[in-house]
C-alpha cells in the first residue's frame, strides 16, 4: 500500500550487536521507495525492546530517560516533515534524516557533558581536564561514534582496554577518568552503572609502569642526614641540580607531603610568619581543595629550606622556588595551566635522574618527587594521626567519589604533624 506521507519509526537494529551485547536504537525514514536510517546514540537488548510501542521496556537501566530522548528525536523528524508538507515543498527520506542534528549531550547521559561538570565543579587544571578529553576521544574512536555512559558496562570496558595498544599507565589513566564520570553519574542519580567486573579485570591485568612507594623511616632518616650534613648546596638555585631537586623533595616531605606541582607555584603571598611559625596557605592544583601548612621555625626542617629561598624570591616575581621563574629572568614565567603542565614534565625528568643518583649513592630504593607525599602519609599513619587530620593536612579526598572532608585540622594539629615529619 502506497503511503501519501513519509513513515518515521523508531526501531531496534537487531542485526547489529554492540560490544556490550546491546543493539542500537535507530530512526528509520521511508518515503518514495527510499529508506534512510540514523542511530539515536542509544541502545538496549532485544529482550527490553517493545516493537509495537517503539520504546524500551520498564526494567532496563534508565528506560524512562532513554524513551523520552528517543521520542524527542523522532518528534523532531516528524516536525520537519510537517513543515515541508505545510509549505508544499518536496522532500526525501535523506533530507528528513539529515535534518536531524543528533545531540546526545542533551540527554545528560553522555561522557563529555559529565566530564565538563566534574572539571567545572572541581576547578580542575588544564592538564587534569585534558585527561578527561583524551579519554573521551579514545572511547569515541573505539565506538566509532558518539556514545552514552549507559553503554559503558564491564564487558564493553574490558573490550575497550584490550583494544588499546598503549602503556598500562595510560590505560589506568583512562579508567580513572571513566570511573570518575560513572561515580558522578551514580552519585547524582543520572544513571546507575556497575563496573565491578571491569575493575577486577583491570587490577589483575593492567599494572602501572611505575609505582609510587613510600620510603621506610630508616630510608627517610638516611635522606635527612644526607641532605643536611653531606650534600653540597652551592648550586641550589640551579633547577636542574641535585641540590635543588633534593631541596624540593625534602620541602614537600616536611610540608605534610604537599604535591610538587603545588610547591613550585608557591609565592611569597602564600607565606606568613607569625613570629613562631611559617604559615603557608594555598589550594591543591588538582582539586582546588585548601592547603594550610604550619611550619615551626627551627633548624633541619621545612622552615629552614624555606629560608634558603625566601630572601631572593623578589627576584623571581615572588616565586619561592626558582623553577617557573629564575633570578636572572632568563626563564619566561610559565603562569598558564598549560605552560605549567609542560614545565612539570621537564621537572619530573630532571628529578628522576637526580634522585636515581641519590638512591644509588645511598643504596636505598628508587624514589620520585611524589614519593615525598606517600612517605609523609605513611609516617603520619604509623604515628596514629587520625585519618581526618591526615586528609585535611594533605588536601586529599577521603572517598572514591570525590566527597571531600570538610573539617579542617587546627593550626596546633598541623604544627604537630609537620614537627613529627
């Protein structure tokens, strides 16, 4: 029977199975012997698809949201058809299907929009934000199309990981971003997605290339003796020197394990001296959480390292450490998040070489700048500092879903912690 108007339907593409075992939901337009199909960006299983009502059956995850969005897409095509017919304009199935600008972002179930919410709400840096975008692009390439977070089940994620010819550390980075997005969706009741199976597979098969390990108390004591009593500090203002790298490592350790990227951005404006203590206030570069460090003025601790650099900070635009800017201003100040990201890469490269020299000289395990953070945390735990105070002192999360501690340790507690280190 010949129709007098285009037929527009929602159908399940049953002959195509996605990696997660679901089938894509498509919009089909038939008119004048021509048939055109376009994916809605959603999928479900054959069991949960209702052919008669062109909808996902109750019981499938987020069925109501999916139905609302695919119906909206169908209505857009219907509206375009009626517009052509009302104006007596000829049209084809291709024109109708191409007029549909599919925007999965409108569903709220897409990876990119949730990533942007995480980036905005947590005030993430350029480098941290870029990790989300890189992960999104890798997933999009895997699907060969845009996708929804509801498609990121365990089997799909395992298949995705197996398809990546990349370093294990990169795959771990991708999964960290994926888990952050799915945790956000779960916490905000956008979707409920369980990837325990993928997490188990990841733990078993994907190992990081380098693992940050805390140094033992004996090793850190040896480093202290080496730094304070044995090491030549004459070239401490040379950012590639062993003296500078070790000074930065020890400062990070003494300052409750402050992250290196946060330490090198400290300026004189971040430091106050009350006659007894140096009080450092700033924010965590990665999460924007507040950092407050209290260093009692003394010898052989973080305050003494601070005093090595403070007198010349005015020559460096206020920077305490001569890394982003030096005394001679031969280094252009690297103030933007992107510049800092690239500059940190060179810092870690220099640091690895210099610290490897130290570990070989002292016959202790290899360590990195970031080991200072792990070691500080380990020693605080061993000395039975309450976990809440450790989290507060280190400006770090105490849960896996980015719910941060809101009770801050007192200045006395912070001073006690730094003295302990």
